[in-house]
């Protein structure tokens, strides 16, 4: 059974760095073809893909946010960490992590964590 | 980046209706497209992957078709639990991009 769960601060101040952790079970990030992605969804708005890390440590980022994002993995603890620098109120959103299967689809998602950016 | 244009943005329908949602890609994406259902306060749920493959556990009233640039999600007979927001997502190449979503509500 594959599960994922996001954790991190619920409130950050403008200009601060956000660090989110996705802790997963039921799969290994050493298995070929597997990845973990991050997404976000501002209140009442559409989903947006942010970043993806593959089993071989290949990393992909949204071009519009690439300069602010870093994604890393720790296969010993089954965690993927996303950092986003220089947070702004427009970054207020629910952030999700998801398991990417080898065919490319995101079949398993964490419940999401709401991050509010406010002074 | 590949743009995904989803239509309609909203749709009112009744239980038992057949509904179709469309996504068009700005360039060919083979069949690398998934359909997701999202209910308020919940994570997206994968319904269809590879354009037409039903995810395990998803009712057979959901179906997908298409390849290249034109894709459709069809719900053959709406059930009360199907009223939600639906998104397409192209996973052909990064940046992975969603359609704008279709809000399906009760007429």
C-alpha cells in the first residue's frame, strides 16, 4: 500500500524559505522509473506542477519557479524535500506530493498541506 | 511549455446524464495524458492514465479516449458522487501541465 504525507510549516513570512517534506511508504525511490512530484493549488484555483525527482536523481522543475526551487531525496528515510525560497503571499496554496509511476501518471497523492504566506 | 486547453470550464448535469470533457494539447503528446477528479479539500484522484486506461478501482462509467492533441473524458451515467472538479494532466514532458479544470455540478 502506497502512502505519502506532506509536512512543514503552515505559516511562513514573506521572503522566508519554505521547506516541505514528503514522507512516503509502500515503494522505493530506488526502483527504476519511479518518481515523486510536488504540486500546489492556490485557494479556488487550478493545480500546478512544481518539481519532480526520479529514482536516478534526475530532477525537473517548473520553468517559472526553477530559480526558487530545490528538490532532493533521501532513500534511507523515504523522504523527498522541496525548498522554495523568497516566499510571497501569492505562494499561499495547498502543497501536494505524489508518486509517479513508470508510465508517467501520478496514481498516489498525499492529503496536502496548506501553507499561508503572511507577515 | 505544452498548453492544455480544457473545456468546458463548468458543466451542470443531472444524475444519469452522459457528460464529456475535452482537453486539447498545444502539441502532440502521444497518449501521455491522465484525468483526475478532485473533491473539495481533497487530493486529486487518478481516474484514467495513458489517455484511455482505467485506474484500478475506478468505476467503468468513466472512460477516456484520444491521442496526439485531442482527448476526452466521458462519464456514461452520472452518479451523485461524481460531482467534482476534473483536470487533465499531460505527463509527456516537463513542465507537466494541467488543464484549467472542469467543475461539474448538479443541475
